C-alpha cells in the first residue's frame, strides 16, 4: 500500500469520525476505534502500517525559536500529530491523551518525542503556544512546532494534511497521529480518538 493511499485512508476515516465528510472540522462526534489499515495481523493497538515507510523529514521551530527536525530524533520513537491552540475540542483531547501517554511511560519517556505540528500559522503565535503548554502542563518531550504558512504548508503537503481556516479562531483540519519508529518509519496511525493506553502499548512494542 502506497504512503499516499495510507494517509488518504487514515485521513478519510479519521475525518469521517469528526464530521462525516472528507475535510475534518475541529469537533469530535464519536465514531470508530483507531484506524485499522493493516493487511496482516499487527502488534499495534493503533492502525498498523502493513508496509512501513520512511516519513518525510521536516524542520520547524518551537515557541522559543529553537529548531527541531524529525531526522534528529532517529533512534527515538516519535509521534507526529497536527493541532492548533484555539481548537475548542478535538485538539485539547489529542494533546491530553498524548501528554498522558508520555507521563505513563515513566522512565521510557526519554526515548520518545511528540512533535505537534501547527495547522494555524496565524493563531499559533509563540505567546499562544507558551500559554497552551502551561495550561495543558505539557512535559518537555511534547514539542509544539510552529512556523509561517509556507513553512507549515510544506509539512502539511508531505503528510497529506488539509487545513482550512474558517474564521480567526476555527480551523478545519485533518486530525490524525502517526507513530514513527527509531528508523524513521511509520508503523501505526491513530484517528482523533487516540488513547493514551494505546500509545503506551505501541511505544513499548517498539522499545522492546
């Protein structure tokens, strides 16, 4: 299964959970369990990727201006997700569950990073992200990445993410998370209902 097809399937299923349409609004209406797209039995609680592929590299900055690249975390397990600070519902839930997963990993947390890529270049200012991090008590391993629209658009395109601003505070966007192994390969996908216990389980599969 090609990388593009995997992403399109994941996005379609995850976004259907949100709004029953191709483009996902930032509100959760309930729905299916984590995306299941593997063609063979998978050890993962999330939707296992039948043919793991190397994810596109990218470089963005956090709220302090420090640059991070996906490739710099080779040797660690990485989860890439797409959120924005003014999201009223789904993004805070994704944030809370991924942050909780990091906390539950205990000493294994050092081997894991979460890269949250903004889907709102206008609203996700350094000040907004700093406030968001404080309010959600994000652990240091949870890295929130922002940038200009052209910078973020390159990442969205590489990961087949749709992000459309509806008004100054609301963005319709793809809501999924990808689990990337120590070699930079996608191994599992989660929809907007990603659960901490599933992430903890899957991370430990890769760390064992």
